[in-house]
């Protein structure tokens, strides 16, 4: 039950108490409701209290002192009482089965994969689905043999999700869909144990999580805030700093950035910088050398488009970004000076859709009303920093209805210039790609069933 509806019903139920009771307690109880968020449990508790109060002799005495009522007056009172009790009951009773269902987690394998992440050694992978908060799942995989991934466990908490570099801790969205992260101990991968729920008072949707390279810091971003947690002891996380009051501007047409992936929130390889999508045409770069005193370095401007994936070079001197409509940008971010954009490559989405050439613009939206499956992106540098790879997964409306992964790879100079483009195509039935550490393994999340498909770049 939504808090607004629960609040209205709670106040209506207070009005059902006997008049003598309301004269003494109603104002105090309404003050309590003003200070706390009402839930279904609040409504049911107040309704039970109202019934028991009407049965209390101390309040029923009032009825005995009343003058004798005519038959018509008694009938009117009975009708009014039936309305007061019956209408809330008609509203509340149908909600009880759903409230019971939503109060406990029940895994569902019917939703598309919205997040994928690898441990640093590429032996463990976590994937997470979206869907209703009470059905969202995270799945832990053994990918030691990448040709035969093994499903180890399925546990509570959906997208976003990420895994610590050592593979011992998984961060997911907390049960209930609130803007809270949950930490899980997966050292016994078949029996994950929830360690903590990280609540920093964020609202909106939680859209990004990222561990620092040493695994001691977790960044969590919602549509209204970006915070840093000390998770050196995952069972006792400590809130370090809130970095931004509103990392996503209100003119964002969706609840979260288009094509959200784990690449929307990334630490530099040395852990000194954090890059986050921060609204239309923006990436914010943060100095997190001292996380509790983190400060903004700069806001990087793009081509009036939303960023959908970010990646640091191994040396941390370059930051690559891919936008929703398919432009690749490279920024030079090394040194204390202002970061600068050094390269822009527009039109890669059109190249992915029309590999043989064509003058029609490519839309990031796939088939179906409301652009339910937009293009998704992943980006990463090779370990030597000499090449940049961008993966586009885009459902095709024409010439066919199949989806396609298109992989672009450029050679990268020390200054950030891109050259010598190579392109690879692969027909898929997936929705969310990610590049594993090392930039040679692509993981694709399926549209249904919670499956993940791995393939190796040639």
C-alpha cells in the first residue's frame, strides 16, 4: 500500500473512534501520524483499536446515557455505522493478500537482466533482474569455465548489483525497491548471507553501485543523491559522505538514465577519482582520495545527450563516455588542471543499425510502444590502454526483429585520439551487455528468464 493512501485511510479510521475517545486522544494520535509514515499495518492497527474501543464499557456507557431513540433514528445510525465500517473494509480487505505477498521475497525468473558484474579475477559473476521489488533477484555464477557457467545461488535483491574486486561481497538493491543498497557475504557462494542494509535517506530509484579498486569504499547513486560508504567491514558499514544533492536533473525523461549499466558510476584504477552520470549532457568527476572529504573536480559536458556508459583507461588519465544516441567521447583527466574533451566520435548507433551505409538516422529505441527496450552500451579499455572497445546492444525494428551486438574497437593514442576502427557484429536475444575485466569477454543479459550469455571477442 502506498504511504499516501495509508495516511488517508489512517486518518479516516481515527474518525471512526467514539466521540469521547476522540475528545481525549484524537489530536495526539493525529500528531503522531504527521511525524511518521503510515503503512498498511498502521491502518489495520487503528481499525482494530476502533473496534475494541467501541466495545469498551467505559465508552459504551455514553450510549446508555443517551435519550431513547426512535426506530427511524436507530435505523439511520445503523446505516451510518455500516458505511463507516464497511467502506474502509471494502478498500482494505482486497489489499491484504497483495500486502502479504509484497512483505516477503519470492524469486521470479521471468524478468530481464538489468545488471552484470565480474570479480577482478573473472571467476565469479553476479547478475540481477528488475521487476517488482518483492520478486527481484540476484544470481551468483561460477564462470571459471566461461564456456559452461554454473549457477551457484539465487538470492534477494535486484538491479543494480555489483561485486567486490575480491569476489567476497555483493552489493544489490535492498528488498522493497527503496533507494537503499544491501551487502551480502558470498564467501560461501551457495549460501549468501545478508550483512547490512545501507540507508542514507536517499529517495527515488537506486540506479548505480560501484566498489573502489581496493573494495573498501562503495559508491551508491539514486536519482536524488550520491553517497560513499566505508565497507572495509561489510557487516558494519559507515556512511562517509554525500557527494551530490541531485545527480540527475529533473528534465531527465526517465526515472533513471537511459541504458543504465554499471558503467554509469566508475572509480579510476587507483581509486582516487569517481566519475558519475549527473544529468543531461553531464558527467561529474570527484576527488575521492580522502572519501570522507570528497570534492568535485569538474563537470564534463557532452553533446547535449545523456551518457549511458563510462570507462577509465588503466592509467587513469583518460575517461571515455558513450551517450544514449551513440556518440563516443574521450576526456583527458590526468593532473590537477581542468579536464578537457579530446575526441568525439558521433554516429556509432547509426553505424550499428546500418552497417552497409544509409542516410536514415538511427533511434536508440527498439520495437514496441514506449521504447521499452532502448539501446544498451558497455565500454572498456584494454589492459595496456592502447585500445577502446564499445559494445552496443540494440533491438532491431528493421530490417529484422532480432537484436544485435555491435562491437567497435579503436586504437587509442596517449593523448586520447582514436584511430583504426574495427567492427564486429553478433546476432543476440539479449538486453544488457558488459565487458569483463580484460576487455575480451562480453556478457549479455537476456530479456527473459534471468539468463546471461558469455562470448569472447576474437
